[in-house]
C-alpha cells in the first residue's frame, strides 16, 4: 500500500506545473514564480532599509583594510572539444522551448492621439504588427488562451499597453529534460577528460 501512495505522489509531482508570470502595467513590470496554484513574487522584491551612514563608514574601512588578492588568469581550453557541449546546450534549449506552454497571454494596447487621421493610421499599423507577431509566437510556443485587443482613446495623452504572460512547464517534463541532456553533457565531459589524459573514449 505504501508504494502505491509513493507512486501516486510521484505522478502528482510529475504533473505539477512550474512557470513564470510576467506583467507589464501602469505601475511597472512584475514577475511571479508559479508553482501549481502557489504564486511567489520575484520582482520587484521587498524594499530594504537603507544602511545608516555610520554602518557605511565601517564597511568602507573594513574593505580598505582587507588585503587584495589578484586572481590568476584562466587558461583557455580546446575549441573543438567545446563545440559538442555547445550542441548539447542548443539542443536542450530547443527541446525546452517546445515543452513550454503559454497558459495565458493578454495584451491590451490603447492608442492615444488627438488627430483622428493619424490615430486611424496608427491603429491599422498596430493590428498589422499584432498579425505579424502572433504567428511567430505560435511557431515557438503552444498558446492555450489569448486575449489581444487594440483600441483608441482620444482623451489619453499617451499610448498605453498592458501585457500578461503565464508560461508553464510540468515538473515531470523539466526533470526528463534535465536527466536526458545532463547525461549527454556528462558523456561529452568524460570524453574531454579522457582526451586530456591521453586515452580514447568509445
């Protein structure tokens, strides 16, 4: 019975969605970490109290008394050995992109201006830009829900935009990618290490 409970927990964890929510609105950009139904604020963080002048002076004196140690320059490695690692990273990023899901995409663009002719031209250009942008986004991501709107307001003094994007990936997919490409990266690293020792890796 215990192993059934453990298996059920692992299945539930594998289906747990992880993601990031980015919002740009009137009060500035925000970023939240999404873990299932839980939301944690990433940016902006909590405001920290400014240190007092006395504390600043103490830190300055301590830094001045601390001996300065200069780091040795790192020597470069073989570029041909480095290329397979680059291939692993690029394959991982491509596969990672295909596993991402845009759960929700909202964009509200409100055009401002006093001249009706210019506003109409800008309104058409805005929809044309949206029409060109969406196929590109859909080529890279799976977008579940979207709400794209463009409007006009003669009373506003400046054009405003509101954007919200919820991007998620399940924990199971993320762990699968990390295990798959982590093993590939480890194999390439072992090949490089073996070459430096003068051996041959099959």
